[in-house]
C-alpha cells in the first residue's frame, strides 16, 4: 500500500470516527478539517490549527473557541453566533464582538473584564437586571437601567437621587424597592409623582399639612406636567375620601396652582 493510499484510508477512518484525530501525529489540513467538521470540540487535540480549521471548528461547536489562542475577530463572531454566553470562553474579545453579545443579552456583561461605561449602558438597555453584574455602576448606567425598568433599583446598593427620582416618576411602586428613606424624602417624591402616596408605609409619619404643602409647591410651578395634575385629580390617596391625607385637589389648584396647572385641571374637569 503506497503512501497516498494510506492517507486516503486514514482520512476515511477519521470520517468514520473523528476521535481518531487525537492519535494522529501531525495530521494533514484535510484530516483536521474532517475531524472538526464532524465535531468542533476536537480542535483541542490539534496543535497549531490554521485559521480555516479554527473557523470550521467554532462554526460546528461554538465552545471550541476556548481552544483558540488569540482567536481572530471572525472566529470570535462565529462563537457569539452560537450564543451570547460564549463570550465567557473568549480572552480579550474585540469591542464590537462584546457589543454583538450584548445585543443578544445584557447579561453578557458578566463576562467582560473592566467593561466601559458605554458597554454597561448597552447591557442595561438590553436587560435592566444586567446591572446586578456591574460593580459600582455610575449614575449614567443607573439612569439607563431604571429607564428600561424601574425594578433595576432592586439590584442597586446605592442608587443615586436622580435614579430614584426617574424610577418614581415613571412607576410610583418603585418606592417599595427602596431601603431607608425619610418623610422628607417622600415629600420630595410627592412633588414628582403624587401616586407614590399610595405606597408610603404607616411607619413613615407625615401629617396632612406637610403633605398638602408638598403638593401645593408642585402645582404652583409653571413647569408642572399634565401627567402630574391628572394623577393628582384621580389619586384616592390624596382626596376628600382619604383617611390619611384628605384634601380637595381642585380647590388646592384653584387656590395656589400656576396658570398652567389651572388650565390642565380645567381641561380634565371638562372631560367629565
């Protein structure tokens, strides 16, 4: 049997049983390709594979990227095509490869060493709870997370004042996710969204006069929003029927409201 026949026989053997590759000293390029096309993880048994062999292996089995020393951008992208969590097997991934993984899932940020602020923002915009994988997120990152979903507060040890305010403005129930806060804090938040009143526990003592003054301060501003006035007029926690903080929002607006507040209130009243 000549050398050519031996090579052909060996190639056929690899096609029948790809694991044969681990017992072959210096397999040919063709033999390497046959092995990894059948099972990409067999790349671990090939010394100094070519770029083409690496690409074939990772296309077949994305986790094979862990056996690529300094994988090319193409190889990295092939791995991420197999799932965002393949980022865990790539040492020093290219920034655009990281972005590709983050577009699939913000959770990919957990596999990025020293992620930039831009990467962190991209992560929480894709998945708000990805913030749990970010150590000491900046205010910009916190704001991006709560803008995506107020429940991002759940994963923040030290949310900034702006992050809290943004969360409460969009979802008053965000109050239930906060730790320690005072009556003074609540009175500030009432001026952002009156609906937060429904979530204030009895342990936070706020008398009716203090609550009324906070609302008066908000409605006296020309910058008061339509949503704020609309919520105030329909909020049972701040109405004549309220046991805790009884008040007449229409009379209050009429007495101290800005021109804008009165216009909005009148428009709302005419709807009924």
